[in-house]
């Protein structure tokens, strides 16, 4: 009887945690309504001045970034001009790995795969990179939108990884391309 009560309590606790985490995310349309995604309720579109400061290289700057109040936790979206074919993601996957290894020699890979989500194939990269005074946790999803590369990513400082990792995955796993 005691183990049944413990099982029920654990089940209720897990349900509460899941319900709470989902409660803080809501559906949002981004990139001119081309994507639907679950994002934290209190995140706002990053203002242009902060966007230019955080992403100083114009050519690699995301199209849209949704951020917390301090600008330290970000969901970024970039629809590039680079042509890409969703059916070839497995072929270009090693190119991304090689490129990231070249840019960040001290990259710490957590995960790298090609997977299907919501009837769409994605390259999924999870890694930690060095920054000037800290390390950054990154989760990146890459696919095709209208024949061009779409990059959707999450980042925060490594010390916030435990708090945000599952919510970032839940959010990016919810991507629906229209």
C-alpha cells in the first residue's frame, strides 16, 4: 500500500512538473508567420540596438531573436539566402560538424543528429562553446524553408543549461513550418 501511495505521489509530482513547464510556453508565429513554435510567455522580440550589439556581424545576424528581459537567454531564427534541399540534410550534416569544429576548436559536443519532427527533417546540434568570459550552451535546428536554409537556435550561459535545456528542446521540437 505504501509503494502504491509513493507511486501515485511521484506520478502527481511528474505531472505537475510537466504541466508547469508547458504552462510557461505558448504558441507564437515567427518569421512573417512562416513558423509556429512554442516560446516562453515572457520572451519578447529583441530590439534592433541589442541585436546589433549581441550579433555584430551583419551577415551572420539572426533575422529574429526572442529573448528574456536581460537578453541572456535567446531563441534565434535566421532564414538565409543559402539554397538547401531537405532531402540532402544527411549529406551536408558532416559539413556542419567540420565547420563548427573548425570555428570552435574547444567545442564540447553534447549531441548531433539528423531527425524528423512534424513531417520535416532537421539537423540537430547541441554543444557548448567558449566565450570571452564564460561558456555558452547552444541547441541548433537546421532545415529547409522555401528552398533556403532555416536556422533555429537556443543559447544561454552554461550555468543556466540545467534550468533551460529541456525547455529549449521542448520549444524547438515544436517547430511547425507552414
